[in-house]
């Protein structure tokens, strides 16, 4: 039977502000990437999200980002490898404490936003993030784009790695995600997102925004929890996966 991990970015509210419908989304995904307080999230949100994951049996991952609440961690910053190591280690330690307190287990790490894309291309940043991850636990899985520096650094550090694709984003013909500021970057139809996911699992292919197919391997597929219709997307994706005979399970389970 084919299988795939369906992950979702969660816990991205802050203070009095709530973002996403995490409790509902957790009924459909197999892994959660929890914001650790830098790009989003706070102690109360982290604790609540961890509790929900433990209760619903969803794999828990850390979602460390750049210290940029105003930009939601999606703006690049000129950080050094040492800073990348330290901010990653700091955020992983914070989330790990909540996971331990709730009787759970931290299972993976997925950098957020600009940090994710910077590390995908820059070896020294990727190596710093992988080193911080490995220093927390050699049992953690590091998520990253297929063929990226992030995955190469994770493997070199002795970590399990997982290639990630996206359910609700389009791709360009060169295999890169369509930048968020460009038209057509986001998939607006739940049916289209579900079809893209099933094709990724069954055929290892995705159709670019220009209409050309290219190969793309994925061990895990992300659905953004801050989308306006994220719950509907998750429900339709799970339904089509089930009807296609594809199991949804955490990476490494």
C-alpha cells in the first residue's frame, strides 16, 4: 500500500491573536510543525498545540523560524551560521520542554519560511541547522526540499531526512515554488490540491504553472494551516488519498 505523511504548520497564533483552525486540522494530518515563538507562537499556544497533538496521536515537529514576528518569518535576514545554530537550538529546546511535559516525543524539525528557503540553498546555514537538530537528538528527522542543501546537511549529520512537497502551492518549470508575490502561487481549489497530492504520491510528478510535468519525490507533503480554507483542503486531500488506497502516516512510522 502506498503511503505519505501529511504535515501542517500550526501554533502560529500569538498572544491575543489566533491563526488557523488547528484543532480541526489535526483530525486530517499525520504530522504537525509547531511554531516555537520566533516567527509566531508563544508559550501558551505551544503548550495547547502540543496537548492537542498528543491527544489526537499526531507526530510533533518543531517549526523554528527567523526572529521576525512582523514579517511572519518570511523575510530574509543576514544571519551567520552561528546565529542559525543558536536560534534553531533555542527554539527546539523550548518546544521539546513542552513536549516532554505533556508525555509526547519530538519527532521532526522543519525550518519555517525564509529560514527554510535560505538553508535550502546555503550549505553553511543548512549545516548549522542540521548540527543544532542533531545536538538535540540524533533520532529527529529533518524536513527540506528535495535535493536541497538542507537534506544533504541533515544526512551528513547522521539524521534521517524527509523530502517535502506542497499541496497548496504551485511550482515553476525549474522545480522551484512559485514565489508568493506572483500570480498563481497559491492553489485555490481543494480538488486541485488533492489531485496534486495524489499525483505526487502515485507518479512522483507535479505539473508546473507553465503546464509542464517534472519529477518530484516527496516523503511528506505540507498543507499550510494559515490558508483561508485549510480545513476543507485537508478534508478533501484525506478523502482522495483514502479512495486512492494511499495511507497517511508520519515519516518513519
